[in-house]
């Protein structure tokens, strides 16, 4: 989705902005632009459709834009097609103001009509341009830029993170936020804004997260922040724990591959601090054992891969806690008039902590009195801040659009949460509890074993990269795992793929199996191995090629029937998907590599989905 970076200081702004935009590329975008301001030359803007390299080329072919304050933007089109004119920054009719905007101005038609009546000429088809035009219009009544900004914000409906430059204030940058992430960065004689810390991490790790309704005025002398009533406020500073190298490829061809390889360490960081003397300990949680006993219903709400984590979680939490758990897609949940009340626990899962549908579901749950506990990767993100409790997955920054290490850490943390709640309810046998804890301790090492050799996945990808469609089948936890394997494959390789509960094949899907169809049969869930074997025979006898994924002790049995067998070490059943997902990630990765796809930035996708 769209990205924002802004700078004011003593250095030329353009290189800082371009570097920041490059670091935001992973979020997905279709056009990019920068604006800078100087006393001599006023506002100068360059923007264009396409990759950042196109913008760089345009900038290289002209005299440098001059100014030590500026704003930059990567756009992911919502209102108006991706083209040069619709790209940000947008500048007002008489060139007094330039803005970058993330989010959607819902009442832009009404504002546009009002301004058209006043004789304002619009250039773009975007909702965002109204902000620039309205600001200039408000300058007629307010000579102080901050007065004008507040007058504009009063009229805006919808979501916005805004970066604003004024032609006559060449060292000043104004930022405003409502329902779209924006953070402030504090440097030495310089200040920054960014929609995501990765954009400014090379310059500062000292940040503050803006809250809804806040407005910030940044100059090289520092940052002043005001609340919605324009009262000055002191922001709490946060130190970003990871450094710039965590957001760089470090010699790997792709971020996705690097992040797959980082999974053992990410799991170690997530699990180890929460295991003590053979027990799961969540020091960061406010929720008590008494609260857990009060909950009559548990919901897990998320989107995409985070939803798939929830699917695994349902099986695991119900097994450990013997409490019914419902999993819902956030985009459905928010409009479903959900049956939740103050005795409900809603577990919200999100890597970015900014997914709009998930955020809306969270608010819906809180409005109805539920207790919301979120599992989030990005510290200080909106979802983390609006939850009653938050458990952070310490996966570090995840840059590839296709999630890998965030999925793995979410999975482990949700299972740990289930185990902890089961203990609160006194519903888990001590032997089972001890077995899960001991396998949690061993999990990073077992995962390291899985990622240590990749040849088999490369080989299989070389055989199957031309398939038109690939099916994933499995039962119980393997069904939930297949959903993620299938999504991974389709999002980065663009091969059509479906995931089915294997028992459903005979109810329709099996008609799609023909000579040469590739079926990934997931058979890691020991108790249902016989059933998995029957399903493999079923599809083989209709001509399918079968790649089976199982645990080491079942290799021989599956080699007798499948075309190829992938194995993973055995662990406790509730943790088996944590090992099972890695071969599926690697298979998808190598297939996409063979097909020459843009693995880290798949077409049409964005890393953080901040629109509905
Ligand atoms: O940041 P979130 O976890 O809330 O994101 C949810 C989905 O958009 C995300 O998991 C998406 O499905 C990924 N591209 C999957 O790889």
C-alpha cells in the first residue's frame, strides 16, 4: 500500500526521500514522487507512474531539486488509475501547498464540488488532491499554516496520514494522522515522518507514533505535536530494536528467501523469553487466569496468512483448552453482527498491525465489550495500540510481501497462548503440557534442520514450474497448513492453486484431477495418516502426480505410493505445522524463481493492506 516519507534538516532532501521510498518499495506501489521546497525556488515536484527507478531516471535528467525539506510517496492506486498525474505529491492550484496522503478521503466528492464552485481547477482523479486544494483555499482565511491545516482536518472524513509542505515555509513539514499509520523520527538537527519505520531507520531509531487527531510541526529545530484540540502534547519516544541491516537483503537474492532462512532465529526470539522453568510465562499480558475462566467464547480474527494461522489455532486451542473457538476473516466478521459480548475473547492476528479490515473487526469487538488480545509483529502499530493486550512476535522486519517468518512466529505464539490458557482452565494434562513445552524448546533447532537443505525443493520446482494448477489436500491441521501453502504458491508464482480438506475431494473436487495434475498431499498429522494415504491412492488412480509431505518415520510408507516425498522432523502434533510450512514456502519460492516472477513484490499485492 502507499508509503510516506518526509524530511526536514540541513541535508538536501531528495536523496533522503529516495532512500526512504526505496525502503518502502516492499509495501507495493504503482507510482512514486517527491516534492521539496526552498526559499529561492518554492515547491518543486517530480513524480511518475512505475517503479522508483523511473522516478530516479527523471530526476537524473534535470537540474537537482533544491531544498532541505521534502515529502515523498509511493502510491498504490485506489481512486484514479495509476498514471503520472494521479501520483503524489499533489500540489494546489497556485502552487502554495504540496501534500502526500495515505488513506481515503470519503467525502472528497462533496469537497471537490465545493471547490469547483469556487473556481478551483483540479488536475487529478484522486481523492487526495482535495486536501491540497482545500488547504490553499483555507490559506485565504488563515495566514498561519497550522490554522489552515486544522480548518481542513475539520472538514475531512475518512482516513489519512498526511505530509504537507508550504511554499513559503521552506524548513517546515506538517504531518497529520487519522486511521492511517504515521510516525515521527527524531534526528540530530533533522526530523522525519514515515508511514513505516523502515523508511527512516538508516537515519534514526528514535521514533514516536502519531495518534488519531494529532498534528505535528517539524522543523530542523525539532518536532512539536498537538492534539485534536490543538493543545501541545509530549510524545512518548520509542527505540526501534532492529537496525538497518535487518531491513536489507544481506547477500540473499530475495527478502523472501532471507526471511525463510531467518525463521529458526525468529522463533527462538519469540519463544525463549516466554519459557521459564518448563512453563509458559507471559509477563507482558494484563489478562488474568480469572479472565480466562470467564470467557465463554473465543474468536480468532485476521486476514490472509494471519487467518490461516487462526485456522491452525482453532484446532490447537480446542484440543488444548476444550473450549469452542471460531475463526473469522476480518473482512466478514466486521459486517456479520457477531455474537460477542463481554464474556468473549477476540484474538486478533496481524503481522503489520495496520490491516484495515482487521482493525475494523477489532473495533467492532471492543465496541461490543469483548476483550481483545492481539498477536502483532510491528511494535507500536495501530492494532497493537488499540488492543487490551498485545503479544509481539519478535520476527524482526518482514519485507517480502509473502509472509514467512511472521506466519511462523504467529503460529508458535498462538499455540503458546492456547497452552497458557489451557493451564489457567486446568484442562490440560501435565504430561501433555510438558510435552508441548519441551517441543517448543526444541522447535528452533528442528526448524534449522528443515531449512538447512533446499535441493529437493529446487528439484521439484524444476519438474513442476509449468503446471497450470496445483492442489493442496490434507485433513485437520494439514488442511489448515494447505491453505497457507496454496496461498504462498499463488501469490508469488501466479499459478492457480486450491487447497481442500482431503475428505471433501469425493464431494466434487476430484472431478478436476486428471493425468499429470499435481497434488501436494499433506500428511504430517499422525492420527489421520491412514486417511491421507487413502486420499493419495484416490488421486493417483486418476492420474495425479503426488508430492507428499510427512514426518521422517512415515517416509517409507509414503514412498510406496507418492511420486515424491518430502519429510520434516517429528514434533508434538500441535507444533507440526510450524515445521510443515517451511517446505511449502520453499517449494513456492523455487517455483516462482523458475518462472522469473518478481518474488518480493508480486503484482497487485501490497504488504500492508490499509484500504478496505
Ligand atoms: O499484516 P497482516 O498480517 O494483517 O496481513 C494480512 C494479510 O494481508 C497477509 O497475511 C497476506 O495474506 C500476505 N501477503 C500473505 O503472504
